[in-house]
């Protein structure tokens, strides 16, 4: 199974599906936090996803920002798929609305998880710095405080991952 060809296939499907979307989109179709693009054309958002996938392919899987970038691109793809779905759905469909709300909630949780992973990375850096300073100065209170913050962050990440899995 070739993941790159699967993603390219998905992008082609989304490109074809986006043709059925309105010529101009309302501003509330895509989250400003999720996309840098501020266009009223769906193809511009799809191009941003393609650009981000290209950037992702250039990152090392062991890079600290790799996991965040994966979650971000995943959230962008989910948002775009939802937009295509909204463009095709009938005007009244309560079960469809509930599904869209659930998917929107999942996207929100993914964004929150990505934000927490970034916090975790920064807290790990802070802990490393505190440990080096404690070695030279002999102060361990800051190390303990940093460890506690990191632990709370990791617990929050675990709770978010559990909520996403539901």
C-alpha cells in the first residue's frame, strides 16, 4: 500500500468533488486557525493542503514538529471534506447535521490535541533547560515544577486522545 499514491488519489477525488461546491464560499466555511488561506475559492484551500503535504514529506518523522504537522494536515483534510459534504447536502437533514457536528467536534479535539502536543514539546524543552541549570546551580525546585507541568500536560493529552477515540 503506497500512502503517497493514496493521498494523491484522495486529493484528486476532493478536487473533483470541490467542483460541485459554490463558486464563491462564505468566510465561515473554513476555520481561520486551520488555514492561512483567506480565499473564497475552494481550490485555494485544497492547494494549501497540497503545499502542507509537500512540507510534511520534507520533515523527518523524528522531528519535534512532525506530529503536530500531521495532526494539522489531518484537520485540514477533515475540514475540507466537511465543506464538500456541506455543499452537497440537502437543506434539511437533522441526522446529517448531527453527523457534521460530531465531525466538527472531532476536528476541534484534533486541533486541541495538536496544541497540547506543542505545549508538551515546549515543556520538555523547559525541563531540559531546568535540569541543566540545576546541575550547575544545584537548584532542583524548578526541575520539579517543570516535571509537574509536563505531567499535567501529558495527562491532558491522554484525556484528549481518549475523547477522540470515543
